[in-house]
C-alpha cells in the first residue's frame, strides 16, 4: 500500500462534474481498500451476521475503478494500491432517493406557514410552483437543481430519481426533463402531475396532450412515466390512459398512489407492473395483498406526512405482509421540502413502525428495487462503489441521533466527493 488518507479530508486532484457532485477522476485498474470500518452494511444476507443488512463488524471494502471488488473482515483484506482508514466509522451504501421533484423555481413558504396554522393540504397548491417554473430560465432551473443535488450528496445520497411536472406545457415539460437528464439517468415524465391550469375547463383535452404531443417531446429524455392518481388530479381511467401511452413509448410506469385518500392508484400500479407505487398512505387490505403478490415496490415518503401533518403510512403493516418497501424524500417545494434521507429514516423509525435496520435497508436496497437496479444500494462485488461514512459506530445512529449531521464522508463511483 503506497498511500493513506482519511475519509474526513479526501485528497482532491483533478475533479470533473458527475451526476450529483464533484468527483475525483477514477483510474481503472487502481485498487483502494477502505479499512478499519466499525460496522459495514452490505445488504447481502449471505455475509456477516446473516441479516438482510449483511452486517460485518471490523470490516473492509476494496474498490477497483468505480466498482466494489471485495467485501469482508478487515483482517482478511487483500493488498491494494491505496489504503483509506475509516477510523472505526460505520459505512453503508449510498442512499438511493427514488422519488424527488427537483426541477422547479420559487418556493411555497407562505403555503407551508398557513398549513402549519391549520389549513389542510390539497393537490392544487402545485399551481403556484407551475407559475414560477414557467417564468424561470433554463439556467435558473439548472442552478436550483444542482443546488439541491449538492445538498443531498452531502447527506449521503449517491443516486436519485427526479421528475418533471411543474411546467405542464409541451415546451416546459420537455426542458425540465432535458435539464434533469444532464444529471441523472433516472428521469421521470410527470406531465400528469395535475391538470394544467390552461385546461382547467377541459381535463380530457389535457390528458390528450399528455398522451400525445407532450409525450412525444418528453419521451426521449425519460426512463419513467408517472401520474398523480388522486382526487384533484387524475382518476383511474385517466391514469391508465397516461401510463399505457407512456409504456407504448418505452417508458416504464411509476404511480403517485393513495396519498390523500383511498383510490385506484395502487391496484393500477400493480396491474401495469409499475416499478413503484409512491406514498401508499391510505390502503385497503386488497391494496396490501396486491403489493405483496406483485413486483411493485411501496415507496414511502415520510417527509410529506411531516410537512402536511397528515396520517403516517403504516410501514409495519406493509412489511409484515411481505411488501418490499422503499424510503425516499419526495423533495419538492410544496409538501416535502427536504433532501435529507437520514431525516426520513428517523421519521420512519419514530412514526411509521420501522426498525432502524428496516429503514436503512429501505433507503438503500429498497430504493434500488424501486428503480429496478441491482448495481446500487449494496456493497458487494460488482456493485457501484457508492458509500456513505457516518461519524458514528453504527447505522442505528441515523435514527438514534435524529437531526445530527452524521455523514462524514461520501464516495460515489469509487471516489470521494465534495
């Protein structure tokens, strides 16, 4: 081993722009071992303690290029070109934020203040952000996006999904996705966020636009198609038309489902093999059974309930039924203005019936499942070397010490990031 560094002060030679932050250039073939890891979350139950987290105590990880090539006990780590001492810190996979709305302008401080003073949350507040987003320049939208990506990265998020949905015209939705696609592969077309104010008197015409000209303009930039299936937004028939039109263009479905009331969103998501049904706050037994017997992940977004004082999703009910659960921030200016996955982990443990282990798994491996990825959300050979280092001996501290900035280092694609 010919060099040593610490995660709290990574070296910073030539840096290049990456999807969510500045990264040191990676040289393929160079190997680095991160040693002296107090507790390592691998998300591989065949390793360590045999739990879903695959915890290894006194561990090490070997990175080559942008991938993990070895994980195991510190004493058995192979010789590498470089060595980094984790100083007894806990290490876990980088968080996978599989639901966010980051291409927007303005904020909704007044709305939040009014809501905290007693006004209830409805879908209609989105129109305020639509007006601000339409008025913003491309440069302003991109600067806002990158600001929140840097903020999320500092808190351990190494993969994120983000959506359009605040333009609601052909031009504005396409430019939102074009801007997002410059920063992530996980881009979602959400022209069906609400009915555009321009079509308030003719929702059918707006659905035709979303499934026609707007879809044609947006599909080249997106991987996913989404719809807000909810009272005040789109009903089940409209949602089905929008999702199937997206599928015909090669986009895979995701659904904003059952957030504000009981409805058809979850059943539709499972029927169409959506990667995720997001929110899942109001569920019937049939909804839970459908999720348990399908491949659709239930993505829970506790930041939304925190910010709207709404009923918490019952994560315990879903987990006990065998449903795969993801945790995400839902970062958006209206109903969940947080980019902090650690905060959402603490909320899920405190108010949604999750154990610390379950919440951490859901924010890493669960998020990967919600994006149908197997190269992120775990620290085993072949996965991307995306790591979060905590200034704590265990991942449990994420819930045990809520609100404390515990993330002391982040590696993305095999290099420390700033």
